[in-house]
C-alpha cells in the first residue's frame, strides 16, 4: 500500500515542513504520493513533483481548498486516504487543524507529532511537554500521522520526477469561511527552518528592546523567537513563540536571551545543536541545558556580541 | 445559547514528570492533579459569554474516574452552571473521547462547544477537531478571540504565520489557545456554591459508546538528557568558543 503525504503550502510555494514529512514517510517505506490541495496551486504541484522520493503528485485545485479550511480538506483527504496505508502531514498549525478530522472520518486514531519511525506501525512521540517519550503501536488499518519537522531531515527539493495527476473531487461543506489574516512578513529565515535562532524572554523588558536581538539576528542570518512570557506580555506576536505549544525548533545554534527556561520553553528548543544562554540570574534553569552560559546584563552583552561577530 | 465545555483532569503543570522505572508509563501516584490549563481557558471563555448575555447556560463535561468530579467542581466554581461526568477508570483515546462527547452534544444540543486545544499530558491536540468531524460541525481551533454574532461565530486563530480569522456557522466547535483570556480565580463563596450545583453521572454504556483501543502503548522512556555545558566569563570568551570549539559562527 502507498503512503499519502499532505503538502504544506500557501498556493504559491511548497513549505519546507513538507520535506521533513516526506523523509518520515520514506522511512515507513512504500510508494509515496503527495497531495497538493489549494487554489491556483500549479506552481506548488510542479515543485512537489521535483521532491526526491515522491512517485506521484495529486493536485486538487479548487476555491473550496484555497484557505485550507479543515471542514473541506478533511473530507477530501479522508476520501483519498481510504486507498492508503498511511496518511502523513507535517505537525504545523494546518496539519494539526486538519488531520484529527481526517482520522475521525476514517474511524482511526491519529499519532500526533511523531519523532521517530520504528516500523510501519510503531512510532515514537513526545508526551508531557517532551519530558517522556512514548513508543506507540497503531492497531488501525490506516495510520494517520503528524510529523515533528525537527526530528527528520528535509528530503531533497530536487532529483525527483513524479507524475502529476488532477483530483476532481470537490468538497465544500459551506459551514465555514475565511475572513482575513495578519501574516508577519520578514526578510529573516523562517523560525522552524533557520540554522540560527535568537530568542528573547521576559528579561527583554518590552517589545522595542527586541531591536537589539534583531540586529544580532541579522548579523548571524538568524530567525528571531520568543518565550511564552514575552508573547503573553505583549512584547512580540504569537507566531514568534518557541515552546510546547508554540513552534518547535532545532537549529545549529540557539541563543536564549533573558529567558529563564521554563519546561514549556525547553520543550521547544532543547534539541538544538548548540545552546547559548545569556541571563543575569545565575540560577536560571536555562543554564542547565546551555552549552555556553554567560551571566551578564543582556543590554550590554548582546550589543557587544553583535559587534564581535 | 447553550455552551458545552469539555474539561480534563491532568497532572498539575508545575509538577516535574517522572517516568516509571519499568518504563510502562509516567508515575502519577500521589501526584498533584489539576484542571488542564487550556480547559480552564475554555471554561473562562464560556463564563464570559454568559456574563455578556450571549450564553444562557454553561454545561461542563469531563470523562474519567470519580476523582475528575473535582475538576468539574472547579469549573462550576469558575461560573459554569451544571456538570456531567462520564465515569470510566480507563484512559480513553482521543477518538473515543470525541465519540462520547458527540453523544453528549446530541443530547444537550449546545450551539457552541468549547475545548482546550490540547491536554498537557498526552499533548495530542485532537479531540476538538475529531468532535467537529463526527458531528459535521465547523471548527475554530487555537482561538485567540471568539465573537458570537447573528447566528455565527468569528474565531481568530493563532497559526504559524500569525493570525487567521474564520467565520463559522453555529453550532460550532472552538478550541482555545493560551492568549484567548486569563482565567479568574474562584472565590471562596463561589467554591461553596459550586458544591450545590447539579452534577450528573453517566457511563459510556449509557451513551452507547464502546471504549475501543486503536493504539497500544509499548513503552515510555525518559528523553535524552542534555548536559549543562560551561560558564564563559565574557563575550570575548563566548565568541571564541562559538568560533573555535562549537564552530557554529
């Protein structure tokens, strides 16, 4: 039986999280099909067909799928999913939104946020904010899965030559509609894909002070993140939150500035390769996971660090 | 408008979780339990809808052993009107929970169902979406703002790129994110009053739902521990380590 992977995209570009899900799917093994559902998403389908390891791209191009509404998409995916052994999506907010509906329509469980593939029916996933790792076996005929991107390497964007096939099915539940969105536009890399991440916490004091982190980030080609405390305090918007319920990151270098290191924050960044913590409180729990700890006033240390790089 | 809120009893978020030495599960013996934080936000939102005159009644439902009545009472103390416990000593999976809740929704006919987006124990983030699918209701997940008007609910959602707003026909399912509201503390008089509010107990059999296992938990292990590294005394030393030791800049 083949595996269906759900592509993450914005109708114009294929998002990187898809490539990590493709790698997880290829570890399961089997023919691999990628579903691109959207509106005017032809360019995404072309990009999807290039991804190494993908055998076939299914394209459902219709206004009903333009905004990835869960009500419409879940009907399409569950209908297609009946012919697959696994239906796999990245554990992004859109994957998390749609896939449980798919599972319920197929009357099967969902395995959320898997971090390892042990066999075609056995997977590892973090529970209790990553304080325990569960090994779970699926007893269902169809496995519905979301994949934690940081746990799998990205598949190569090129090298594949999949066939592209149109899917005619249109499901429009008519019960929900898109009103609008506020999407942050930034020239910096995406938080979950960046090689370097600079994050600020409550110690930043206010939103304006994030400017010093942005300067450091630009020097390093880094993304800027934040702890929940900084987001809750209104310093920065929600899409910058790193942690159990925000984004999970695992860059080469993570620089935590003015972040105490609550369990919920560590859950989102402790897989980073090298962790630097700058905090004036030498008892801060973040120092227990940091490779390099600097006890210092961040308002002096960060500009100094920026000037030395 | 009637609002139904589903809540879960979980380990208190301040408790450090430990894995059992036989690797069968985490150790929950003698551990402090509490209302799941996202569920608390769901209760608060429903109570605010009632205070604003939008909701007429707030019904709270929880699934679990008798002990979960404690969390139902907590929700009643926060302002919910009555409770329903679905008694089981098992830990039903998300799909089963959604099926049980779907039966309660069919009986109670609320126009809005509010749940936390995930529980901090299993971290699944599934039940609300599954409930929506089983009932063919629209959903607004990860909500940071909920506005009910003219037979619809507008939900602003926290998504990867920022915020997205949807409009949903009622009845609908909403799941809460962290910034939807800040839950109040229950006052002592309200805690006392909550003890007298009605609480019905039902069983999965009463609702005609079989507790089927779709997965098997093979083992639970502690995560790889990260060792603390070294203290550097200056920015210069830090830059030196990053360049010459870690080689990441």
